């Protein structure tokens, strides 16, 4: 049986494609669906089904776009209540895709409608399971997301359901089945995910902490909930978009791809509540940017940090990109529901500078410059990495303010004292610097290369401890 995993690294997301005898199915598609349509056309196949493992929180699914463009039938698991036409499958219900069979296994826990799809080949042999956020490689889905949409679904209740689903529906299956999860390392939907994106179920039974055969339900719940941090603010908003529906991706792209020359760009920025989002690399941004703009670089976990740092998916956005990167920026915004990009600056930042417009800058320190400043001045160093990264190793005396908590901890940043920002590479610290600049802070600097560069200096570091969590 041939299963194609379509992996998107910036979201750590996996969609799946199967085709048999002229019929195809897509599992958990992204918002931009043309690649799936093109793939089916290459096979001379019709997309018959769009299978959804659950109502996703970390991205807007492309199920409605696929239905509109191909006529495919959307399938959800039991208890799902979408505001549009879809098949709500029953536990054990089977669907034919050519000569293949897809059997729905209801596996509540991550959410109540969460379902796993068992793939059976043309000979009746069970091949693999598409697990959504029920089972990852090395981890399982976090059970605390649904309560942000339905308050009575506490994380303890969902964790108990997940324990039962894993033991009653997943673990009894054959060891040679291939596990096809919805996410890999870097996703905020779990905390210990492997960098591997597939595995055998038998190996997961031996190595995945959540599948220990001797684990009690109480132990499972305690271990699963330990170390969970608050999910990104955009997660509940994406869930509601996936339940209620959304604008077509074509409409979103057309709106976001409006070209704006510098004078018009400036007028739109002044006449709306739009956020100026600069998607260039940190190094280029620091040398010059439009005042009050926020830097989240495309060459990083762009969509995830947009979701973390811009609280409202309905926020109007004006884009500053490297020329030619505008389509990628609008596409990635749409994946996480930020549908209101109003256009982009034609010619990028250079056109703004050439028009004689006002610019701003961020001071950056090389590792040798930071080493000297640290020795001479002992500045306040603010480390914006995750707590687990900070706990693993940090500069002695540094203050840890994880980037995703910045908007809630602005009072911790000094206004009368110069401070230095640092992350692991400079990507996140520049996001922090741009937001602080926007909020009125000016007496700060950023370390080029972050912790990676600091380790090459004589600046004293704490003892390294292997991190226990990716959250």
C-alpha cells in the first residue's frame, strides 16, 4: 500500500495522500490545496474523500477548499458538529478508496471527536494508522486544547479519555503497523515529539512513554499534564474557523497580494489599524526597518510565531518582504488563519528607504562585543528562550522571559537601564526587540547568533542539563 506523507516543516505538519484505482483521499490537508489536486491529476484520480482526524487548533485545514474545488466528501469522527455539510462517521465505519479500505477508529482524548484511520490494502492486510494528534512519534497529543473552546472538557477528563483510547483502540493493533502522525518535533501540540515522522507501532509500544504497558490511568494523566505550558492564543480561534468555515484561500491570497508603493503603503498604515509585519531575516531587519514594524522572519517558524505573538487572527497586516517572497508570506499567514493581510510593500524595504522615509534600527552585538560588555558592564541579559532551554544551560545571572510570554511580562523589562536580548540563534530575540521597539523601549541590544555564539566566549554558563521537555 502506498501512502504519501506531505510534510510542511514550518508547521511541523503532515498531511497524507492515498490513491487506488482512480480514487484518492487526503487526510488533514493544509489550506492551500492545489498541490493535492495536482497530485491526484498526475495519478488520473478523483479526490473522493477528505478525512479529518479532528478539528485542528494549530492550522486552518483545507477541507472546505478541497470540497469546493473537487466535490470531495468531508469525513469527521463521532461527536463532530461542523457548521457545514460533512459525513460524521461512526466508530468502526469503513470507507472505500478504490481497492483500499479506510476504517474509522474513534479515539477521543486530544479532542472528543479525535479519530484514527486504519488503512487496509487491497488484499485486506492492515497497513498503518493515520493518528492525527492522538499518537505522535515519541509522544501523544496534549489534552488541554478543547477546554479553551468547551470549558467543561477539562484536561484531566480528556487525558483520561486518551488513556482509554490508546489502550483500547491503538495498543491492541499489530506491531508491524506504520504510525502516520499529524505532527513532528517543533509542533506545540505535544511536548516530547521525535524528529522522526513515522515509525512502527511495535517500536512505539517499546519507546513511547505514554504507551508503557504497566502505566496506570492516574500515572498517565499526571505524566501527560506535567510540564504543559499555555497553548498559543490563536489555537482556539483556528478551532472555531475549522468548525464554522472560512473565506476561500483564493480570496485570502488575492487580498494579501495587493501591491502597494511606499506612499500608498504609508497611507494605509496610517489610515488603518494594520500591523506592519517585516518578514526579512533578523540581520537585515536590524540594519533598517519601518518604525513600529514587527519582525518575524520567514526563514524560521514563521507561522507559529505569528500565532504566538499576534493575538487576534483578524488583525489587519501590511507586509514587508524580500521581493519575491510575498506569496510565501501570505500563504503561511493563511495556514494559521491570519486572513487579513491588506497588501505588501512593492520593492521591499529598499523602496521605503529610497523614498526617503523614516527608518529605525536595532543595535546588535557580536559574541566578542558581548563578551567585553559582559565583563565591563555586567548588563542585564534577558534570555527569551523557552524555560526548558534556559534550564538546560544559560548565562549566569540572566533573566528568563520566554518570548511567548513577552506581551504579558512587559513590566519586567527595564525602562531606565540598558539590557541585552538573547535566544539560541538571534531569530526570537529579534522578534522580541522589534516588539519592544514598537512599545517604546530603545535602550537595548541583541546578541548576534544568540546562545550558539555565546558558547564560544568566556562568559560564564550554568552546567548543561539535558532538557526533559520541548515545551
